[in-house]
């Protein structure tokens, strides 16, 4: 669990630089690979318009399309 928190924190730090350069699908695939590399098997990543993200929907782990979209992580299936 600590490793996952470290990965998510690292992603949040790197996200502003990636938001303007990365396609949402490409960034989502990179985040998915990092989460799987940490041994997490059951999770979802969803690309959601920034204004639609609500507290309790999951953890925002990325931003793309110039900050207009968010990638939301939810643990479990």
C-alpha cells in the first residue's frame, strides 16, 4: 500500500508537466502500467471531464488535454 501511495504521489507531482504534452489515452496507459508494476490487480482508471470530478469518485492521479480532463483511480474491480 505504501508503494502505491508513493507512485500516486510521484504521478501527481509529474502531472502538470505531462498534462499539456500527453494524450489522455497515452497518459492513462502509462499510469496503468505503473500501478500494475506495483502489484495492484483490481483497479479502474477513468478519464473524466475536470468539472465532473466529485469528492468520493476516486483519487485523481493525472490530468490531460491541457487540464480539461482528469484520470481518476479507483481500487477494486
